[in-house]
């Protein structure tokens, strides 16, 4: 016990001695001593000069830097002169500044300190143009954090370059132009009139909370605010509806531009489709509030809508009839679209309009139609006139086209493809068409091509099933063709003839010279010209690409286990754009050479019968004509031989049948007895 007491006394004496020694090393200083070390400020001037021009003129260094009164300075005090130092004098700001956005002051972190906004030794009144909190400089001051990509990512700030957007807005341009009463950052984001209370939108007292924004904007736009609260949108917001539009829903937030600007969402040309329709075409909102749908479509189809879409700034739009901020339902006696007020509303653009004409429906709702009943009747009549007239025209020329095809089939024919080759082409063609339609239906689900599948329940699954079945048929056809090339004499000859040669490039050049009048005659092609060869090898390339990427996307769950996700993203892009390339190549290159070219009208019939007229063959493949004729003769002889064999076999079967009948005849007579 005595030993423990002796140790405590000894430690106390040693500690006191060390403290005395330490006190001998500490030097207390005054503000004049600061300038011995701190000579130059960030402005390349002395700190005395900075202070002499600031609101803190006459302050001593230690008035703010209260933790720097001794040498050496204690760096672990936790005192922040740009925060705690300011709070010594600014009691009101000290009370108000408890949070900034979603960050609490007590948690420090990245929350701005007083000096981050107001400056350090160069603090100036906000009325001075060089002040960092002057209206013209506030965007740059706030932008130090709100344009900092690291802070934006860290705190998940979802706004994309708000300062940049503000500077291009009507408020930002006005401030730059010297109109300092125009709204700046603190005018909108300050709560209760102080920029030391800037809260997040989720804070109930925040000036940018959904229910407070009309009041915030109303500080400058008081008349507009009053109209808004009297309108149906304001009434819904006042009772707590979060889906009713407020100022920023229509005008935007930081990038608000004048309604006269054609890019503004509330400009005459865009207000209907870009601003009003997102809510009034919403199935969810229309069901909730009992509103009819189809308002936008029927407006766009009307005279006013078509003129507005064409760029006319003076024709009536949504706001012209329904009002801008004081929008009321038609049942309200003071509404601009109340039946009793329609004549006055329409009369603003159409002076002297009658009450009956003003009451004519604008939107086609509940079977009322877009116009008067007579106009609807005339529209129906025209529909049938167009249907019958154009239908008969189409029938007339279809009959002519079919007659031309039949006439061409009666001319001397030369065989181009054997029957199994025709079937290869047919399966390839049909599967390709179905793949294109069902594939693009997925990408363009809102278009007419998508409605083919999605107009009924289960259409999504059916589309996928059809697409995959077509892909299987396509792959089987390709395998069929590959076996034909590898295993048959004709297929091997076909492959050799289809190989590109230097002669093809020469003939392409000669044909181009013929087109521009630098050559008198077209080059003479063999069995396959550069046109067919380009198509064939493009098909080979496209097939490999589409099959590989298609299988990757089809069995994505399997491949994702050992391939990076980016690989499948690349496969999706390749599959989509290769489909476009293949489709356009067929439409532009293949169909012209086989149907639309005047030289092959009405079409090259080889894809139907395997033959084409001798005249057409002589024009397109003169160097191969004689060989084609011999091939045709061989094919005819083979067909005759098969027919003869069939008939001989048929006669044998007939004879056997007769013998059986003769043999069975006595038995039948006995049975009859």
C-alpha cells in the first residue's frame, strides 16, 4: 500500500516538473507577431491590405484565430477559424446554420464553412460587386461544390451541371446583365429569407420542398402565385397531392428560359406535347382523377394542333384556352372553358365568333368527334372513296404485273437454279423476313410493327417464340446450303464460280464508266457478276455475325457465367446494327437487281421456278448463256427420264393390280353364291 502511494506521489512530481519545462518552451504572442510568418495573401497582397478593404477592417488576427495565441501553434485543437471563428460574433448565423442540404453541421464532412462562401480575409458585403456572395458571383461560389464531380458522385447529387444550366437561363442572363433583383441561388434555396438555412427538398421547411415552391417563386411572381393557388393545380397541391404540377414541373428548375424561346417547354410550339401531355396522357393520373384520355392526340389532329406543330406561334394552344396559371375545370363558372365563357375565350382570336360555333368540341372525347357531325360524315365518305379508288388502281396494276410474269414464263427459259436451290432460297427469304419483323418489333415497340405482336395479351412471349423459331429455320437452311456446297458436284462448282476474282473489280469499273457515258457497252458477265458475288459473301458474313451474336443473346444466362457483361452489350449492339445493314442491303441492292431494274421487269422469276427467260439471261450473263442452255437441256432430260421411270413403274403397278383382281374374282363369285 505504501509503495503504491509512493509511486503516485513520484508521478505527480514528475508530471508537474515536465509541465513547468513545457511552459518554459511556450511563447504567448499578439496579432503583430503573425505578420512575421504570414506575409502574403492569396491575392499576392498583404493580409493587412485585405483586411483594410473588408468588412472586418480593424480586426486583429487573434480576434478570429483564437487558437493561434501561442507558439508553436497547437494543430490538434479542432478549431476551424472559418466556422467557429465566425460564430463568435455572428450569433444569428450561428443559430440558423445547422444544416446545408442533406448534411448536418455537427457532422462536418464536406459541408461548407462560412469562409467557403464569404471568403477569408477579403470578406465583403453582398452589395459589393467583388463579393463572393454578390448576385453576379453566387453561381461561381456555389459551383465550387455543386460543379465538383467528386462531391456530386460522393453525395449522389442527381442534378447535371446546375450552375451551367442557370447561367443560360432567363434568371442567369438577367443577373449577368446587371439586373441584380433577378433570382440567384440563395433567392430560391434560402429558407425564411436567410441563406444560412438551405435545406434539401425533402425537408418540410425547405423553400424547394414540393409544397413550398409556389411560395418561393411567388416572392418575385406574386400575381402568378395568386393565380396558381386559385387554379385546380394549386388547390390539389394545397391539399397535399404530390402529383399535381408546380412551377418547376412546367418551367424547369435551373435552366428556366423565356416562353418566347422555341426551346422552352412552355413555348407555344411545345407546351402541348412536352408540358401538358406527360400528365394528361398518363393512364395512372387519368384513372385517379377521372379524366378522359386522348386529349393530346385529338388536339394534334385538330386545326389548332396541326398549325401549332407546323411552327405557328399565334395559333391557340393549351394555355390559350385553359389559361396559364389559373387553370380551372369547365364546371367552374369562372373557368375560361366554362360553356358560358367559351364565346369570350374563343373571341380573343376570333372576334365576332358566335356562341354556337364557340361551343363546337375541340377535343374528340366520348364520341363527340373532332368536328361537327357533318365533317365526320364527310371524313368517312372520303375514307371509303380512297379505299375503293386506290384499291381498284392497285388491283389493276397487280393484274398487269401478274400478266407480265405469266407472259415472261411462256418465253424460252434457261435454268438458273435447281428445285432444291429454289427451296433453299425460299426458306432463307421467309425466315429472314420474319426475323426482321419480329426483331424490329422489340426495338420499336410503340410503332405499327410492334403493335402486330403487342396488341394482345401474351404478345411479348409470342414475338420471342416466333423470332427464335425463325432463327432455327434460318440456321437449318444455312446448314442445308453448306452441305450442298461441300457434298455435291454442282455445289462445289457453284462455290468456285462464286469466288471473287480480279476480273470482277475490272468489270465493276467498266460498268461505272458505262453509266457515266465513258464506255459504249456494258461488260459481259459470266454465271455470277460482281453483283451476285457481293450479295453472297455479304450473306455469309452477316449470317456468321447474326448467328453468333444471336446465340449469345439467346443463352445470355449461360454465357454471362464466363463472359463479362460488356461482351453481351457489344453483342447486342452488333446484332441490332447488323440487322439494319442486312435489311437495307436487301432493299437497296438485291431487290433492285431482281425486281425494280427496268431490264428485269416484271421480275427475275428464278426465285419462283428456278428459270429465267433466255433473253434476260443473254442480257445479264452472256458469257454463260451456252453453258446455261446445256444445263437446261440436261435438266429437261433428267426430268423426262424420271417421268418415264415413274410411268413405267405406274404401268407395272397397274398390271399387278389387274392380276390380283383376276385371281380374286372366282373367290368373290363363290362368296356371292
